[in-house]
C-alpha cells in the first residue's frame, strides 16, 4: 500500500542515533581485523617465509573470495529477517574466528581462519546500511552513511598505531587476540539496546512485496537496473587502489622512507585514518547540504573527490624520501602532507554514492543491493588490490629493488580513472530524474 508523507512518522528519535552508534562501533571493530593485518605483513612474512604475493593472498584474496561467496546469501537474509539480530550473531562468530587466527599453527591454518572470519563478517555491511536507510531520510542519509563508513578509518588509528605497538612488543598473534573484546562489547549493546526499525519507513511505497524474490531473482533484477549496476561497478573499482594502499602503506613507509614498523604504523594509522575520517564526514555533510534530495549532487561530490584524491595520491607515492619534522620522536616524511590530502579526498565518494544506491532500489532489495556491491568491492578491493600490488612489486624488483612497492602502488592508483568514467555515465542517466526530498 502507499502511505502519504504527511501520515508517516518523520521523527528520528534517540533509537536512530543509538543504533547508528552501535553498528558504527561493530563495523569498526570487525574492520579492525583487516586493518591490523597491514602491520602484521612483515612479521608474518618472516615467520612463515612467505613472499609478497603470498602475503597479498592472505591479506586479500583468501578473505575476499569467501566474503564474496557469503555476501549475497547474507544480504537476502538481512532483507527477510531481523537485521539487528543478524548483526549480533554475526559479530559473535567473527570474534571466535579472529581468536582462531591468533592461535594459527601455520600459514595454511591462518588462511583458513581468515576465510572463516570472512563468512562471519559478510552480513555486517548489508544489514547495517539497510538499517541506516530505515533510520534516516534521504536528506540526512549521506552524513549518517559517512559516519558509518568512516568508522573503519578511525579504527585504522588503533589498528595501525596501537596495533603496531602490540605487534612489535608482543607479536602478531597478540594483535588478533586484542581486537576481539570491543566486538564482544558491541554484541552486548545490540542485545540490550538494539531495536529494529520499520522497513521502508522513509519510502513512498510501504508494504510487503509479494511474492518475495529468491536470491537469484533479486540478483538478476538488480543487474538489470542499469543506473544501479553502473554505480555499483564504479564503487567497486574505486576500492581497488584504496585497499591496495591501506594494506601496503605501512610497508611502503618502511621500505621507501626508511621508517621502523612502529613509526610507519603510527603515521599510516593516525595521518591516514584521521584524514580519511574527516574527509568522509565533510563529504557527507556537503552532499546533504548541497544535495537536499537532488541526485546529481550525489554524483558531483564523488567525481570531485576522485579527481583531487588521485592527484594527491600520486604525489604522495612519488614524493622523494625526506623528513619534514618530528612529533614525539616520530619522524614525519614530507610526503605525508600529500598522504593526508589523499586520504581526505579519497573518502568523498562513499557517503554520497551509498545514499544514491539506497534510492535506486526498493526497501526489500537494499541489503541484497549492498551485498552485491560488497561482493564486487571485496573482490576488486580486498581481493585483487593487495594481491595485484604484491605481484607488481615482485615483478618490479629487478628494476627498482626496494622501491618496487612505490611504483607498484602508483600504477595501481591510476585505476581510479575507470570509476570516474562510470560515474559520468550514471550522471548522464540521472539528469532527467526528479529530485527526491524525503
């Protein structure tokens, strides 16, 4: 049935903000398991005598393939069941799988543990973004999504700085053990305070679809939605270079700027994490402020962010070694100024793009749509990004030696030109669509 806007409950209430905070903390906690891997690459590589390509496998593709395989079923589950309850169970299983990673007896066991972690983590993003779409109207949704998606960038501060200290002082296994406690606390909060919102609350058409689509039907329906398909591919390809830099940034600072593990982790975490978090919040606010229901602004902001971010990222990666100043005994390379700007602008696409994505599909497809997005993003980003970078780095060693990683990352960053082209295609398709001021 259709419910007039004047008759719908338009109050956000404290439950919206409280539940947003809980799912932000849960997402940050689970994502911390990926972030902390970047400061574990060198010690794990030494312990198991692994190559860069093998480390790209364990930090990327092994996790990503399973995550992608589990993503769509997890999305359909979130579209038909309580999303709050699904998140609670998912985070409990994630904590158990992460504990297993910390006690892995060999490289193969660690790969298996990372695959189990991927299964447990698969429902987190689709269920959470589906919840946010029912907690906040479109005019406020970009900032809410930016807060959620920015949570992992703040967790990077812990994963790359505090995590680097833990790994250096107590070993990489202790890092896995330390990150389980926060997620367990979030599950307790969801159990005590999580309340499921009405599905489709801010949409014009409200009701239960009949018949309910199967997983295959829902996926095929989404793939036939051309604006969604182009946007989804643009978002997925944008994560290719982002995950590559996130996973290899600490190693890049160690090799090309001659920093010890702890200092490299602190700089990658604090500078990269804080600048990215700030960029996500600014872009979310800017999208809501300028957009106010106008879809084209949800494309202009990401396009501007990609253009500025790519220029700053290339400057960061190609800037010569040299210390600008020291903070608390930590030498800060001159290149980190460009790194901070790259992190700031590199997040501009997320809040606006996901806001638009939630508007391009109906309320009972949203978690599946986000899951499909997550599948492609995980394969392109977490899966191929670190692996391709590792392969390129190994291939460039004969010509560039220790600097091979620098040029591998620079080549991978140029892939941002592809999502920019896809966003232009979506922009053209949306010019005739009326504004939505929900």
